[in-house]
C-alpha cells in the first residue's frame, strides 16, 4: 500500500487522476510516465509497498544536479502535482509470478480509499499479433470502463480516437464469440476487468509496437494522453497539442541501452 515519505502530513488524493503504467512490451507505458514526471517536475510523495514486484533499488532517474543524484529509487514510487490534480504511480520492475491479481486488487483498493476520481493506465501490445481490423489507421487505441463511459465517451469521439477492437476467441472455429485480447500487455486486461467489476472509472491508452528503441512509441503515447488531459501546451499556440520536443527526456535515458563501447576495443 501507499507509504508517504517525509514527516509532514500524508498527501490527499481525493478527486485526483491516477496515472500508472503497465509493464508491457517495449516498456512503453513506463517510459511515457517518465516523460510526464520529469517534464512536469513532479515531486515524490511516497512509495507503493508491495510484495508483488521484483525488489529493485537504483539511483534517482530524474536527477538534475549532483545534489539529488545520490537519492535512491525503488520499484514503485508515487509522485503528485496538486495543481493539476494528478498523482502518478511509476513501476520500475516486473511482477512476481502469480502476483498479478493481488497487485491489481491492492491498487484498486488504494484508489477507492484515496477517492481518486479516475485511473488511466498506459500500456502497449505486440504489433505483430494484431488482428486484420487493427492494421488500419492509427496504432493507438483506448478502452473505457462502464463507470467512465458517461463522462469521457463523448470526448473520445470528438478526438476521433479508436477504441480497442475485440477479436474472435477462437479464430476460424467460432468467430461469434469476441474477447478483449492484448498480447504483451502485462496486467492491462486483468486490471481493466477488475476495474469494470468494481465500478471504478478507468481508461486504458495503449500503442501497438515492437521491442527495440521504444522512445518514439513513448512520445507518441504521451502525446496521445496529452490530447485528453492537456498536461502541457504548445509553445507557439496554447490551444495546439504539445510537440515531442516539449517533453523533457530524463538524463537516465542515456543508459537505456547500456554504456558505449570502450575505445580501447578498437
């Protein structure tokens, strides 16, 4: 559960939007959340204590100076920006086997007790496993739980977004039974289903992609999110959407693919 950091009173998240990533193909959701946290300069307000994630500790991924470069970060941390009514749960390690459902239930329990207004999950799915109908148009998709459909459904239509298509449960055998299938999406399907069952306002934003250099995918996904939440504005036109160059890249991304080859090798 949530553990506040510091000795001050614990933060209040009532009416806030909770943003979190799925640990999915290309780590696109996690990279997109990095961009949000670093660009908005969101302060860390606590940790998410759970045994469902592989233990991890590392340096501050958002360090900007020598003074804060020695701060430690762990597998699940919480950042908040009251001015935008936004709270972010960043996940930095994979899930322990057979702990997916337990994690989903813990997160949704926290959402209820914190009285968050809605949850937005950033995710991704294998591009090579798309259905024929998913090959057309944009690689970005969304899902809305019934509880948020009334408030956000019309907006999605105005934005001309495409809803994630359901596919045949047994292709070629029984095409009548349609199911939600998000290969490579990690906890996406489970967390979405649990949110629907618990009448929680939840939206899933995802991108079809492949493993590799997924920075362009993360920028595309965070711009997709920004069309809805308007977290940052275009510098030239306040009504225009943000451009990729307006998102600040964390310095830790320089090591996404490890350090360079030593010159002594050549």
